[in-house]
C-alpha cells in the first residue's frame, strides 16, 4: 500500500487546495466579520434585503418555468422516439445531444442574433412590413427560457424515451382489452410507469437552470439576474465580498438539497424501472405510405420536428451567419475572421484576439492532460487498488459538480489572490478552475471503462508473471483506451467552452475565446463574436463526432 499511496494523494491534494479550501474560505467570509467575530448579519442581509429576495425569487421562478417548458417540449419527442421507427432515427437521436458539448456563450449569442430584438427574424419581419422598429418583441426572460429549453430538451427526450420504450406491451394490450384507450390509458397505465423518469429529468433540468450563469448574464441584461449572476456582481462590481460569500452559501445549500433529492430519487428510480420491464418494445413505422403525411397525427409530428429543428438549428445558424454579416452596417464581409486572427492589441478586449485564442488552446490542452491523469489515478484507486473509503473518494471527486463555478471562483480569489506569485500568474488559477470542471467527467469516463475490464484477464496476466505496471500497460490500457480518449476529448471541449471561471478570475492578458465573445457582444462587434463562435462550433462539433464514434457510453454512464 505505501507505494500505491501517492496516486491517491495527488488528486486529493488538488481537490483540497483548489476546491475544499476555497469553499472553507467562502464559508469564513459568509459567517465571520472583519473583526473576526462570528455573525449571521451577512446571511440575514442577503435573505431579507428586497433586492436579494427578488433575485432569489427570480432564480427559482426562471428555473421552474424552464423545467416546465422543457418538459412540454421534450415529452412529445420522447413519445415519438419511443413509439415510432423512421429513417435516420438513430442519427437524429444522436444529433439532439449536440447541446451537451456546445459552450453556453455560443448558444446565448446564437439566440440573441436569431431571436433578439434586432435578430435576423425581426430584421426579416421589419423588411417585409417596412417597419423601423422590431416587430416581434421578445423579452430577455423569453430568450433565457428558450436557451434553457435548448440545453435541457435532450435530457428529457433521452431519459423519458429510454423508460417509455421499455414498458411491457402486454400492459397496453390488457388495458385496451378492458376498454382503456387514448388519454385514459395514458394517465392510468403509461404515466405511472414513466413518471419516475419524467420527475428525474425535471429535477436535473431545474438544477442546471438554477445554476445557470452565462445564459442569464448574456441574455438577461440588467433586468434579469439570478443568484449566480448576483454573486458575480456583488464581488466584481460592488466589492461586497462578505455578501457575495453569504449569497454563495445560500446557493450551495439550496443546490445541494436538490442534488441530494435528485441523486436519491434517481437511484430509487433505476431500481424501480427495471422491475417488470422488457428490453425494448417493438416500434411501428412512422410512415407506411405517402398519404400518411396528410393524417393529423403525422402532420403534428412533422410540425414538432420543424419546431425542434428551429430550436436547435436557429441559434447555430445565427452564430455562423453573424460571422460574415454585420447587422449594424448591414454588410457582408470576412472582417470578423480577420479580427480574431489579428495579433494587434484590441481595445475592446484589453489584449489581442489571437492571444485570447492561444490562451483557450493552452488551457484546454493543460486541462486535458491534468484531468485525464487525475481521472486515471482516481479510477484506478477505486476500481483496482480498492482502498477503504473508495466510495468516499468518488464522492469527493464528484462533489464539485454540485457547486457552481462562480462560487468556486469566488473561493479561489479569496484564498489565493493575496499571494503575489499567484496573482502575477493568474493563468494557473484559471487552469485549476477548468480542471475542477472537467475532472469529474474524466474520472467517470475512465471508471466506466475500467469497470468493464474482465478480471480474469488481469489474473491470467499476473499468473504469467507480469507485474502490476506491466499488466496495466499491456492488458488494461489497450482496453480502457477508448474511455481515456473520450475523457480527453470531453475535457478539452469543456475547457475551451468554459466562461464563468475565466470571466471571474482573468485579467485581460489571460482571457479566452468565450470571454472575448461576451466582451464583443457588449460592444456590438457581432462579426468578431460570430467568427470566434464559429471557431468554437467547429471544435465542439468535432469533439461530438469523436465521442459518438468512440462511444458516448464512456462519459454518460453513471450520471
């Protein structure tokens, strides 16, 4: 055990230094005054001041609305994928998972340019109706809700359709033989069997929307602020770090409560939904003849897919088109691409765009290597060394998923900004923040691969005299390589699209592409923002295709 101990200590030391200690710092700032006296005054202030109360209420309000809209839009899709077969079904079901690898700032920018007051839809309507003012007024809240639906509809479709398509068909047949059809059968037979997956997906959607930052700060303006955005404002704008810490503590308690409920409920659901279920029901063709297209049910399905295409394709088109079309000058050019490849100082960014691009790639490559290395150390500790408390180690690694990036960034600032060598090299803290986000996914992907290694192969290798290291290199590593590759791709994609921590921590010299997009949006340099968005779209699309090819089960299992 002593020679195996270092691989356990390395990731634990990282988590203690860059997650748990910063959280303790946030807790200290929330509960201890300037005179080093324990106080509840900061908590009382953020809970009872009118502004903070409105913000807390709005955070719940938008998360609940987003969850309801996501269910309303996602459940029909879950039904179609569970009940019908049609050409390209597998491909389409894979494509709807694209939002999982798209950076939030790209999606927010796409919605702004497509559906915003002066977005392309409004511009087309203004041209047709010869109006000088926007015809279709879409409030910032509506844009926030639409963007949240964009991200979370795939969760509902994937989770509910998987549950729906495994309902025993004999139950439907028995219900119909007793005269139960239509809505009566759905509410009395089908719904009781799929509601666990519906509730589970709704809880997960609520958590994601509750912790939303980039979408809200980009689309909400000054009018709409969530807890996450207000923590950022309290520290970065008003310099109220005690109040920011108190609000962060409130958010942690709320989010962890919902995450605990989701975890406990999803575990129970996993056990319940497998009892009495068949592997997969036999689906029926969506269309058998051309005349089926004219039936009301099929027309509704076609309209649904058109809506799905608009929701998913609209923002992506908005980003791509914005890279060559300037809505301010109403001209088409490649100036945006010229700007982002320029190494000259840019006053809008405080650095050169090319430097931001280089920073993103450096952070992403660094995140890839560190998170994968830590993922291998942690996974091997849990699944091979099997030290006592392996489940505790897994929990310690996954816990950062339940704490917002802004809260972690606040802790990192308060814990380390007073150290000169770190303050002068902020890239290090930014890199550590990126690793914190990617590390849990990396460990999960590698753990899933390790869990599928046949123990008999390892025993056979050792019986032939192979050492532990040689067994790992010659037997295990080739088998778990797909999991390591997927973890690498996912870590790279997560890092290159991360904005919240970088926006909180970085000075201009250390900003990244997502932060640059946000800053360009603020000064209405839409072609530059679009060009950078296209760059991220290409990287994330390639990452998506590679994950699909190598095996998305490596990253999805266990979440």
